[in-house]
């Protein structure tokens, strides 16, 4: 975070040489994380407005999101060990807890007594949506930690591996949200299956990448999968926008609230970018001069 070496990265599926970026990975992720909290704030605000913010605890994620964004900006501006770091870890831990609580509340809302039915899952509140706060919280905690380029496992730093796993979990949660959301329509159009399958596949690719030694084909697959995720997000946004316009040239807000949430598909664009960013793996400066040699690649220095 504070050394020049943190600005040199191996990027297995883009270049065989070190990739140089004029900003370290932690700052880049903190900036993107802040944007994510603001997007989630708007998304939850729209979703909870459906119930007119009742019960009152529906305000918790709405109030928390901008606070988490401010905490992230604070660490971004003061990326040194100490109070900003520990404050950020505390805030993001609270975010993960809020996500777990939200999952419980949503699950209770769709339950028929003590039973959770498939009909309840597809017709009630999006049960898995609050898991986004769990993913953001975990990513925020990991991002706050120091990275150690010299210490590697499966060719990746521990921080990179954890971020890959957290992004995998987020893809899985998003795939489940997409499945139960589209199940309401009975999957009338075959393309409504795409986000579910792409989300599951992306989660698996990220998971295997975090536990795999250097394998260029797998890394290329990860890159292609993230691009596909981005494209699926744009297509979904287009389809949802068309539904919200309802053929009248104006957005029907009732459809935004109750049928086709406009921001939801863009999460796949967001996750595609996340997967690409977290795969940036910092290289120790002392190893930079040898990373391009065949021997170094065979030994897994590229990460």
C-alpha cells in the first residue's frame, strides 16, 4: 500500500510482463467499493420504498450505505495503518452483519409459518439480495488489510485469493437473486436464464482460480467470463428498461418497483469489473526484474 512495488502487477490473461498502473490496488478497490455502496444505497432505497419503509428497520441498510461509503473514502484518503484502517474494518464488519440480518428478515417475510416454500421465494421479498451487504462487507475488510507480495499461495498473494473468493460468493448470491426474480415470470423467455448460468459459472471460475497454480488457460477463461458478465448486465439493463418503458416511451415507476428493477442487471457489469480488478496481483519489486523469464514463469512468480 505504501511501496512502489504495489504498483506492479502480474495479469496472467492480459500480458506476460509486469503490468504497471499509477495507482495501487488498494486505492483502486476502495474507490470502486465506495461507488458500489452508493449504487446499493439507491437500489435498496427503491426496493424498500415499495413498503414505504415499514417496518422501521428497513431504514438500516439505507442509512448504513452512505456511512460505509464515507468510511471507505476516509481510508482512501488516509491509507495508513491506524484509526482509518480499524474504523473501516469495524464499519464493514457491521455491513456484513446487516446483510446477514437482512437475509433473515427477508427469509422470515417469505415463510409460511416455519416453512419456506418455493412459491414464497419467487413471489416475496428477494431473499438473497441482502447477501450483497455480506459480500461488500467481506471485500471491505479484506481490502483494508495489508498485502504481502512476497508471501504467496497458489501463485497469488493471500489478499488476492481472498478477494477472488469474496467475488465468487457475490456472483453466487447475484445468480440466486436473478433466478428467483426471473422465476416469477416462469422463464417465459429463454434469455432470462442467462444471468443465472453466467453467475454460477463465474462463481466457479473465480473459485477455481483462487486455488489453482499458474494456468494461463484458466486465467484467460476468467477474463472472458468477466467480459461476458459485463455484456449480460448491459443486455439485462436494456431488457428491463424496455419493460419499464412499457411501450409508451415513458418509464412506469410501478414496474420499476414491482416488476423489472432497472439497476439490478447492472450488477453483472459491476461484478465483471470487480473480477478483473481483484485479479491484479502485486509483484514484489525485488522480483520484478525476473518475472519475464521462462524460469520465473515456471516457478509461479507471475502469480
